[in-house]
């Protein structure tokens, strides 16, 4: 992949902290950053992206800023977070696959460490070195140990859920959950702490970030705040009063919701007026369900909507605090989901799935009347997930548009707003964008070690409405996870989905061959044109092979032979 010009040159070191000391003109001139990450949010969940859920705070930010209709992530959470913080491909940053799904044969392979590795410097580390106050609250998922947590990767203050998920009410920290190795772990400023049982995750993460902001009120350095919710990631749990707002809202089923959201997207100008959605995959028609099954499905979506609603309420609290303290006008806000919506059928943590009596020992109760409470553990399934990713193909875990195109926007200082940007953008673009806005340049070394140059591109031209694209049509962008592969080049996209070989997010959807789509005419990836454009497919698959070799991607044929550590 072509490196951006800023990375190719020999860059100067970031501005040292002493040059941005409290009270200096330079410190006051540089913007604050608030990066907000939702967990498994659907592309159409927010009102500003066609949803019916009450998200007034996020909608206000999105509509006053620039909405991105072509923003892409990795297919799942930890790979995306490694790319967001490092600005490079997940196979280089240490999350070549999710550590929870990593074969033992890959444990020693470079790029598959399972944590944010030392080949990269996080954007928090670079901004901290450049004179920023760095704060984090929410999901980490980039290393469990103290030396691999946020406190060790550049955050002055942090409150972090270390794993990929946790009970939203903290009800997974007792002895039974610990024995099953399904308990959640939290660190505050590097030290293990207990989540306050009964408090809700989105409320807690906002509380902590607001506290960190207030504690540093006298510090005149600009801040980088990283707010990473675990909502609306399964288990489907939310406060009862928020769930009550959505009673009966989803009784008509996922097919109806899907159609309604697509129509709103058309009215908002997010998709073409003649856009058709990709066909649903692996979904039972609502009319084929029993009365009890229909009620169960509707309840899951009511709780999911409440989770998104509650997240929005807490974004509103953080924004209100920035306005109260006079920080809002000097803050750039970036919002994104970490991947597409979760389509798995889930009823318990993976540690006890298939274990006789395992869920019962943890006190899990998935009866209809209990869904949404701290002891329920359901996911909301493929029907709702594909309604929420409409009009795209598939869901989280896949390199298709439904798994990797996410709702995202930027607003605030230095952003020309009230518009939509339609170009292809990547989560690797966030780190170089923040460094650019801060007036800093990526160094070639960090703390005595050589670091990889950014692969992402600064989005400053897009934010300033001076460009709609940051990549040329000839720049290939590769993706791989769970041996599922994709290569994007301009409007063309090649996708390879194995017939089997992965149980995440489900048994797998795939034909075991490369497919080709022209996203300019077929953004839903509905029509495979590989046969009629064989030369283009050959070009893209050759690009993917080069990408895989450069990044050290493990495939089934070589996964059994782990590479030596460098």
C-alpha cells in the first residue's frame, strides 16, 4: 500500500510537552479531541442514519457535522481498535485475529500477539508526548495485563473494561463467573478495580470520563478523550425505564423495520432513491414464527433500542459538560461504530456454551420476561442485525459492507458541517487525522524503538470540504479476518468467503471462491460480476496476495506452521 507523503518523509518528533505547557498560546490554539466508539452499532441505528431510536444528542452532532457514508472498519472489535489507535493494519498492530478465536498455532506469529504490540505507538502515546492530556473510559480489548493496558499505552487517566464484553450491570464479577473464566476485569489507571454492581455500563463510562475531565480542569493543555461504550454489544441489557420507551415498537418484525429504515435513508440522501437491499441471509421470515417466537424477537429489539438510547443520553451528558466548562467550541468530535451489527444467535458467554449446566451455574435466565435484566444473556440475532445493516450484505465478522461499513461522523472545531461525505474512508485514518489537527508529525521512533509509519491518511481535507477522497482509485486496501478476505480498489471490491472454517459469527456464509462487486453501481454487493470482469478480479486478487505477504497474514495453509518471532 502506498504510504502517505507525511509518513514517507523523515518526520520531526512531536512537540514536547514542555512546548505546550499550561497557559501557553500554542496550547490554547490546538483543538481538543473526543473520539466516541459504539460497540456493534448498526449502520442505520442512529436517527441521522435512518433509524427510529431516540438518539437526539448523536443526531445533533452528526447533522451539524459531516456524516460519512463510506467509513470502514475491520470486521470485528479488537482488530478495529488496534487500527484506530495505531493507524496501521491490524495484522501489523498485533491483532491479526481476535485472541479469543486465535488458534494455538498462531500464538507465536508476529502480528498475532493478541495485544497492541510494540511495532506501533498509539495515538494516545504520540499526543501525550506532544503535550496533550490523554483520557480514556470504556472498552479496551487490546491486552489484559497491566503492561498492555491503556495506562501503559499513553493514557494519563483511564477506566477500562479489559475484555471484549462484560455484563452491563457488573453482574459477572462473582465467584461463579470467575470459576468459569467468564468474569469481566476492569482497570483504573492500571490497577484492577471492581465495577459498581447495579450501575449501567454506559452511565459508568460517561461518569468516569466526566470525572477525568473535571479533575484536569485547571490543566490548560488540550485533551484527547477516548470514550468507548460497550453498548449495544450483547448481552441485551438496559435499564427498565429506558426499555419501557420501546414497548411494542418492534412487533411488526425485522422485515418491516428494514424497509422503513431504507426509506428513511433515501429521504436523508444517504443512499440512492432506487437502492435495493441485499437479500436476507439465514433469517426465518417473521410470518413463519410462532406467537411466542415473535414476542421473543420483539423484546430483544426493544432492549437493543434502549441500549442505543442510553448510550445517546450519556453522549449528551459528556457534551453538556464540555459546554459547561467552555471546552466544546475547541473540540473535534469523531464518532464511529467499531464494526457492523452482531448477527449471532447467542444465549450465554462463549466460555460455557455447550457445557452442560454451565449457563445455569452462572444464574443466566433467558426467559422472555427476564430479557433486558442483568441475568439475561441473549443476542438479538441475524434478522435484526441485517435490518440494522440495511442495505448492505451481512453483519459483523464478515469483510462485506454489512460487516465493515459503519455509521460515522465528525463535528466541531475545524469541521465544515451540515453535509454528507461519500468517499471511501478507513478507521486507520483517525490517528493521522488527529496528529495532523494537533500540528504534530509522526516520528520514526518512539521510546527508542522504530515504529511503523501510518498507513491511514489524514482526513483534514475531507473535514475542511476541500476533498471528498483521501485515496486514489488505484490504491488497494486489503482486509482479512477468520480467513475471510476482501480487497477494495476504487469502486471495485473482491470478496472471498470460505464455505466453512469459522464458527464466528455463525457457521459462516460463503461460496469458497473470489467474488467481484462494483460498489459504484451495486453498493449492496448483490451481483457478482467476476465472470464478466475476469481481468479486474485477477488484478484485485493479485493485490490481495501482495497485501497478505506484506502484512504477514496467516491463511489456513500456513496457520499450522507459526512463524518465528522477529
